[in-house]
């Protein structure tokens, strides 16, 4: 049993909150209770309010009201990414612990602001890189540590549209469009300002192609780039980048080995996401499945040269599933431990800075016209 229940305010009542976040909080009722919801859609608020187990949460369209509420110990920011920094700063200003869904930001300036705010706050910030908390991923890191020399790495995340999985998730999410025109315009303006500001600091021109690619790298891309960093470290440089939609690719130079990164979205209802590390006598692969269906495990596959029962060389393949516990559940438990027991956070603001560095490297290589 948890030592106390953490009261959570959720900013953003869209698809991921309905499909993953609120159900996970409900399952973890010994750890969390959702006490406040915030969204600009009144219908989304009412819909999500009915999904929360236990006492019905308060609802508001004001993130400031939620962050300052006495009924809230911790804040989950899972709304449009353009507001992630603004609302994380609000939570820290009110001394709340905060979990911010990725991407935290694409701006080094935002990183600096967030670090200053965290230093002045009683709360701490954790970035929602849930794939990095998967037990299959941690198993793979341990196996990678046993590779004598890395020769090559492939990072792949080519998936079908999430709607195929969401429709079969059993969570019955709903989309709402009862937004005030000024709210919709404010979001568009905020996104444009954030993206153009980041591109300007990168030295990359702002146009429809570069804006869209930056948002894709910040969204889908940070899952892979972040996990790549933890498993094998930061690259020395980007040797090539073809940043074209709907599927893009890049080659990273790690000094003694190359890494091929490929990602994108197509129409095939398949979730092909993995990191595969090649050594002289061992290949380690972490396999991810869609997070939109609960209970699909993250697993590890190890293929290696080994010694047979008579001393002869032979091939061995191991498929390891440590748990069916999904990545959001593991991540939320880690968040709980950081709030209640002061456990160190690994997906910190400073850690997220490295993703901004990587995205800048990719964008400069992919769009070099103004270098």
C-alpha cells in the first residue's frame, strides 16, 4: 500500500488523457486521486469528469486555477505541446510537482526558464518519456552493457495511424470541438510563435515544411531520440538527414559506430518501434508496442553466439518479457516515488535539454540552406 494518496490535477482532457492517463490513475487508486481537470472544452471536461474513479473532480478552463488549488498536490500537463512550458512554469510557481508529457519544449530558452523555476520551487519536474521507464527497455540497457564493442545501432519508429489502436482500446475516447474561436486562435498563434522561435535559434528557415518537421521530431521523435540517448549516449554529429514526410531518416556518428534513425507514419496498422544494438557476438533489441492498448508489454530479444553443450559454437535467441505492466503504470509509480519518497528523477529538465540539442542538430543537417 502507498503511504499516502497524491491528489492530481490534469491539464488537458484530450485523447491521451482519456485513453491512458485517467484510466491509469484509476487503476493506481492506492497512489493517486484525480481532484481537478482543466481544458478549454466544456464537453471534454464533463466527459472526463465521468471517467474519473472516486469522488468527481473539480473542473475549470483556467490552468492557473488548477495549479493554485489547495486540492492539488501534483500536476500532469498533457495538453497541446505549445502550452507545456507555460503550464509547467505555473505548476512550479505554485510549488507543485509536475509531470509534463513530451515534448517538454524545442527551445533552449524554455529549458533555462524551467530550470530557474524548479530551483525556486518546492516541486520538481519530470518529463513523460514513458518508454524509458519500461522494464523491457531497462532489461535491454543491462544487456547492452555486456556488449564488448557496439558495431551498429538501428532506431526505428514507423507506425500506422494511432486511430486504429485507439478504436480498439476499449476506452471509448471522444473528440470535442466546442472551443471558443479566440481559444483556437490563441493555440495557433502560440504554436506558430514557439516553432518559429525555435527554428530561428537553430538557424533554420521557417516555412510549412520545417515547422511540420520540428513538430514531428518534438512529438513522435523525442520518444526515440530520448531512449537512444539513455541506451547508448549522445552522438558526436549528424552525418546525414533526409527529413521528408511521411517517413524520414538520419545517420548519427558515434565515433566508433554509426546509428541509423528512421521514423514516420503510414497507413499500415502496424506499430514497428524498436532499438536494436549490434555487437560482435550479441544483438540486443527492445521491442515497443502501441501504448493505446493497455497491457501490451515492452519486450527484449537477444540473439547471440554462444557455446553449446559439447563446447561447439551455436546460435541462441532469447525473447524476454519481464512484465505485462504497461509503461504508463511504471512511469506513474516512479513519479509517485519522486513526490512522496524523494526518489531521484531521471527524465529531468536537463535531460530534456539533450533532446533539444539533438533536434537542432537534425534540423540543421536536414535544412542547411541558411548555414
